[in-house]
C-alpha cells in the first residue's frame, strides 16, 4: 500500500458534518476545528485515508482504485472559484484491493475512473491541505439498510491498526428543503433535538439507537429525510473499537437544518 511514512501509527475513525461546499474556501469555527484535528493527526500521520462520502451513493459497493484520482465538482450554482479547486492527493490501488479483501465475500467493484467528490475534498482541503496523503473513497450502497453500513464499518476497522484513517463525511441533520439561506438563521427545534439525541447516543455508546435512527426521535424523518448524509456516520460507528476515546471536534446547526457535528474515535 502506498505510504507517506515509514512508520505505521494506529489511526482514528472520524465523522465530519461537511455542510456547504463553500466551506472549502471559508475559514470559520468549523473549518478551523477541522484544520486543528488535521494538525494533531499529523503528529502520527496516517499512511492513507479511506473516506465514505454522502455524495457517492449508488447501487452496489465500489472503491476508487486509481493512482491519481481527479477532483469532482459535483454541484451547481456556486462561484467559479469553487470549480477551480483541485485536491490532487494520490490514490492507492493497493489499499483499494485491501478493502475488497476485507469486505469479501461482498462483491466490491474496483473503480479505476472515479475521482474524489466534494464530500471528501471540501473537508480534506482543511484537514490535510498539502494533499500528500493517499485517499481512497468507498461508495455507499443505497439499496442496503443501516445495519449493513454499520457492519461494513466493523469489517473495515482493522485498517485503523494498519495506519489508515477512516473518515465519514455527511451530516447528522440534512434537510435541504427546510434550509434558511441566511447565515445567522436560528436552528429549528427539531434539528437541535435530533442532533442532541445523536450526541447523547455517541456519549453513551448506544450504537443500536443510532443504527435504528428513524426511531431516535418523533421527527427523525425531518432531520434525515434521505439516508445518504447520515449513512457515513454508521461506517465510522462500526469502525470504532473498544477502548477508544470519543472526542467532539465541532458542532452546531447551520442554515436552520444542517448539522456540522464532527467527532472522532481515537
């Protein structure tokens, strides 16, 4: 597997609420917290990053297997400067193959054409801005239930001891239909309540409730109207290990109904 360091260090499993793609270009309390996490992680740098992003949500399971993944600008209506962002991290076909082995007998497609979407690079542009660490992305199979994603995270947990940082990128609360586009918009009560329930379950180690998230709160389907942005959390939860410390990186509700909650097991 490609490596940027001769020494292998055990790595965290981390979830980032990535919010708007514009966070790539912004310096705010959330992106500053992402950068701080990155600086701390680089004290014992990962050999690679495996990212599960809300924005590769397909039928089936696939993994990027190219040595040089391109930057995907998978959005519309944003300033030209955002389309000019390039996150030129190397890939790792060796890590892609290792992931396929760990997930066996599940059929995993080695995708040699796909690049990295903004759920990956909008965060990593702050976490690892030099783009030197190899990055591999795993798809989310949209046909599968929450427990399936948690169980895949369990299988992938071994990578942490092999020096791979496991990263989920989505949002615990993500309802674009109810977004209030004013920067200082107050959070909806239901968004705050669901986000707090997620936080409580993380602190209490209540994985079952987080997997069965539709029962977590009476208005859970307002907070998670579609599972794409919530599912990356389940991979990170599955990749947690006994004895991990839970650390909250940043939190808060933006635009009324987008949670920026980020946390790490390490």
